[in-house]
C-alpha cells in the first residue's frame, strides 16, 4: 500500500520512496526514508495536503506525492518512539549541560594572533539560528517561527571578540540544495571557507537535525555542535549524555538555550578554540562495514579513492564530494571534472552498491546516515515524554487547522487584526499622536508669527513640513500596531498552518501553500515579502509570487486609506479599509489566474514543509521588531517624505522665474504635473495636485497624503477638496498602482530590470482600469 492509503491515526513503516529528482532528495533529507515510521495525523480542511508525524516532528505532504511512498501498516507505533527511559540517565548539567570535555584546551598550533576568525552558523530551519545569532552578536535580527524567515545571510561580530565575524545563514536540511536560499548556505560553507562552523541542532528534534551535522563533519572543517532548546528537552524529562555524544561525533557539543542565553558563553569559548587551533572533526567516516553487508561502506571508500586527486584539485573535501557524487549531485560532478573512464567507473561502483544493498543510491546514502544517527541517539539521548509544547500545539491545531474551523478562524483572526488595528488600538493611539502634532504645530505657528519670520519660511515650516510630514507621522501608531499583529502570526507558528490549509486553494491559482507567506508579509511591506520568496523551492513559483505581492496592500498605503476614511466614513472606517484589502486580494487572484494561463504555465512545486510547534513569541523580539519598523518609518518620514514635501512645497510656491506665486495654478508644479492631468481626468482625478501626490507616492506611499495636505492647504486639506467618489477612485488607484521605489528595487534584484519595469507599467495599468471601473459604477449608482 502507499502512504496515501493510510487512515487518520494509523502508523506505518516506509518500504520505498518513489518519485524522482530534487523532490525525492528532499523527502530523503527530511527523514522520509525506508525503515522510518510515519503516523498519519490529519488532513488539511480541504482534504489536501496531509499532516504526518515522523522522527518526532510534523511534516506536511500532498496526497499525490504520498502515492509514491510505499508503506506497510503497523499495529501500533513501535515502543522506541517516544519511550521514556529510566530517570537515572538524566544528567544534571551546570547551566544546562555538562562541560564539554572533548578537546584538550590550549594545545597545538594556534592560528596567528589577530587572524580574523570567520564562523558560519548552520542548522535546520527553526532550530534557533537567528535567536543564537542575536545572542552571540547582541544584534536584533528578525526571529520567526516559520521555516524560511532568514532568507539572506547576515554578518555580525561575536560580542567581546573583536577578531571574529559570524554569519547567520538560511536554514537547510541537508547539503543538497533544494531551494535557492539553501544554495546560499551551501555555497557559503564550501566556497568562503569559514574557519569554523557552529552547527545548531534542535535538541527536541535531534534525529533529523543530525542529518545535516553529519554532512558538515564530512567537510573536514572545525565544527562545534550547539545543542539548542535544551530548556524544552530537559523540561519534558529528556536528556542528552553530552560526553558520549562528543565521543561519537568527534566534535565538541555544547548544550545551550538560545532564548534564555544559557550555555552561550561556553559555546563561544569552544567555537573560538576550535577555530583558533583548527581542530577538525575526529570522525568523518560514518559508514559501517557491518551495516547490511557493508555495500555502502565499500562503495564510499572506492569512490573516495577514485576521486581523491580530483577533489583536491577542485578544493573540495573528498568525503563530502564522494557522498554527493554517489547521490548524483550534478554541481559537484561538474566541479570534479572526471574523465569519461572515471565517470563510467563511478557508475559501475554505484550500480554494484545498489544491487548489493537493494536500495537506490540516494536512499542508500540517506539510510546509511540515518542508521548512524540511530546509533548516536540510542547511545546518548533520553527521549522526553511527549512534550508539553507538542500537546499544546495539537490542542491548538484541533481548532486552528480543524476541518470546519480552520478557514472561518483564519478569516476571524484576520478580521480581528484589522478591527483592532484600525478601530481600537491603532486608531486610539493615532488620535493621541495627531493631537500632539497639531498642538506642536500650532505652538510653532504662533511663535513664528510672534517673531515675525519671513512668510515664505513660515509657510514652508507650517504648511509644508508640519502639515506634510506631520500628517504622515500621525499614522505611525497604526503601522506599528499592524506589524505587531503580523509578527505575532509569524512568530507563533500560525503562518505555517495557514500555508498548510491554504495549499489546496492556492494550487487552484497555480501556486503552493508556501506562497501564502510572502503574501502575508506583503501586508506589512513589499520589500521583505519579495525577499522571502527566496524560500520557495521553484523559480516559477518564486516569480509568480513576486508578481502577486504588489496586490497585497502594504502598511505604507494605510495612511492614504485612513486619511480619506476618517473624512468620509468616520464610523465604519475599518470596514472600508478591510474592503480595500479584500479588493487587492481578489484582483491578485484574478491576476494569478491570468499569469497561470500565460506567463507561468505548468504546475506549482510540491509542498513539503515542517510544521513547528506553536511558541509564545518572545517579548524582547517583538519589541525589537516594532522598534525596527518604527525607526524605519521615522527615517523615511524624515528623509524621503520630508524631501518630497519640501520639493513639492517649493515647486508649488514659485514659478519658473523663481518668483513667489500668489495662486498655485501659476506655479512650476502646476505646469509640470499638468501634463498628466488628461490621463487622470477619466478617473475623476484630473487635478494637477492629485497627480503630483501620486507621483510622489512612487518614492514613498505615505507621501501621497502629505503632498495632498500641502497642496490643498488653502482649501482645507486634501479630503475637503474631493468628492466621495473621486476619493474612492484615488484609494483604489493607490491600492494597485506601482509599488514604491524600494519595492521595485527589490523586485529588480530578484527578477532583473525588465521585469521591474514591467511591474511598474502593469500595476499602473491595472490601477487605472480599476479606478475607472470604480468611477463608472459610482456614477451609475448616482454618487459623485
Ligand atoms: P531559525 O529559523 O533557525 O533562525 O530560528 P529562529 O531563531 O527564528 O527561532 C525559531 C523559534 O524557536 C522561535 O520561536 C524562537 O523563539 C524559538 N527558540 C529559539 N531558541 C530557543 C530555545 O533555546 N528554547 C526555546 N524553547 N525556544 C527557542
Ligand atoms: Mg532565522
């Protein structure tokens, strides 16, 4: 039978993993290997994908892919899963761990004083790399409980150690790259040759995490294993015999808890020591001559001998290269430049192994690694009883991914977020903020009038800067509140669930569940949303998702909506704003259907993802994120938006002879922006002042508001100068038209210049049509 034939709650043992190519590799790397036990936990609300539990963690898989996995049904989970061993194996550790005794300290030949020690932080997704990075460096990178939050490498210095640099890399499950960010990690370790690797291992999930560790050890560079999340392991009655593990792995192992900053100092000591003394792993040979007749063992060693000279010439660690060659890694094969004879020999050796072992090459290698890991775990890990965190997650999931509750709750959660942001918390804070700014502005106004300051400068400061920048600043609270909720979603692990139950829907528009993440992030800001598409394993999905993010209304557009809504719909404002968001999503779906038919035919890649346990986001992390966002916003307000406002003020106050104009219609700005007026007339926005505000919105969306305020200051502000209908058309146009410069720049980085220009034109076109439609419908309804 296949995995797909299992019923919910049943457990089975995997016999064979079919399928092909990169996806199959990914399965094997995630621990879906012959011999492993899987339990079928549940189906997503729409019947696909399925949630499985194996090696003590949750994995999602589409049913169509499960068809390729052959299994035999087991009566009950075998006793080794989740068993509790006698308490005496539990060792109390100082801090959290036994002192790593592995290496004699201070012996051998150190690198010369003052050598820059470069470290790479490598580990599975969600193992706590970024949390540890922040502890090590004292910086504040964004932490999230979702596979793929760190998408680019980040560098820092270990605090207190000047000659060090440490790089936080995206999470990987193995050294065979599956998505483009995984390649970033692998290439960093292989090509930039850091002096040492800090391998972070999630202690609550040692089995799967060690798979990567083994491949790192094969690289023959100094490695220290940081066993993270020890608090959770120990808290649930588990323990690790650290010294035994060090003996088996041949590298120092340091138990830590990154969130609690426990064991981190000790980790630093060990890391610096192994880097300075270049202590390489004592063990790189994990194949066992006694394992299934030793077929894999003989094959590996034969290949090692065959390619030794090539690997040296290519600068690749020979054991690592041999392993990857056997698995059929094309990138490594290229680098080694084997001649035809050697290639044939290689193929013979591998074929022989496949016959003897009765498994194909990838599965045989994965199996070899996992059987070594099995021995390590048996020897030194006391499994915890089912963790509190996991039981809690299961309970929460019964509701949040339940068959009938998942989607209603998702809508309710999003609705609640919007309601709280716009109607309760954000709005309340915003009123407070706006009142403060107004008071300050009035104060300055009277003071300057009193001091008899030149009217032009007075105008610039009061009508330009205070009106303009101030109107934008007052939206800071809403934006921060919105980011607060988005980061809660992300850090708690909920977004991963959303990806899980939305997969089937997203497949209908040609994407996979994973694409939901960039889109939800896009509600915050398009720039990180575009970056986060790097976690998507296929180029097609990546491009398509990037093209859809502009439809997700970012927080910078909020001031525009809120500004008009406050004027036209003082009471039901949050409904109108929510409607705008929904409109963006609906048009995004239409666009996706269009893209699917035209630009991106073909299937979305399969959906294999880990579902992490729910975790309470750390207060410190959340606060830091909010501070970052607030800072970012303030910086923009006082740079781009301020400049745009001043420039606009200047252009509207002077004519081409640099004389102050009495009527702004005679100004330079009226002449310049007037060119665009005919284009916007059909939308009911045929006023040069509105055109100007939209142009400035390209720099930063918030400045649409500030510019309108400045330009219409003589007519009681932007809102007063518009009708309900033209304001509606303007909102819809702002929702959809080109993303700001920063977003376009990041799209250009990902897709290239041509695509970036195309996005600008396309979004403007869509926005124009949509705004026209709004106007026509409004006129039919007798508005405006
Ligand atoms: P990354 O994907 O490897 O960069 O992982 P993150 O640093 O983003 O962390 C993933 C999740 O694990 C976050 O929710 C962290 O708060 C949590 N976490 C990290 N380290 C620890 C730890 O030592 N103990 C516990 N209980 N949670 C941790
Ligand atoms: Mg990270």
